[in-house]
C-alpha cells in the first residue's frame, strides 16, 4: 500500500488543528435534566471525525455527474 503524500498528511494536520480550535472556541455547556425527549445532536467535532471523507466523496460524485451531463448535452447537439 502506498504511503500518504505530503499533501494528504498536511490536510489531515489542518483538519486536526481546525477541530482543536473549534473545541477551544465552543462555550462550556452544562447538563440539565430535561423532561422532553430531544434527540442529541452530535458536536461538529464528532461529525467531522465520523464523516471526514464525505466532502471528498461528494466532490467526486459532483464531478462525475457534471461530466455525464456535459456528455449528454454534447450528444444531444451532435445527434439532434
């Protein structure tokens, strides 16, 4: 398996620093007893670590969808 490139490592470091800065910036929340059944919303840090590859995948899907749409438009002009 290939080693990570410097660029990939720098992205990981950037995301880690960003996550640490976000943790420091958030105010402290005090737990209170609530009687309503509210679903807990994950913190941005938990979401960022859980879905860290989501943005990359969405970008790849967008590029593929855009290129397919472009090919369909070109084919419509050529064949139409």
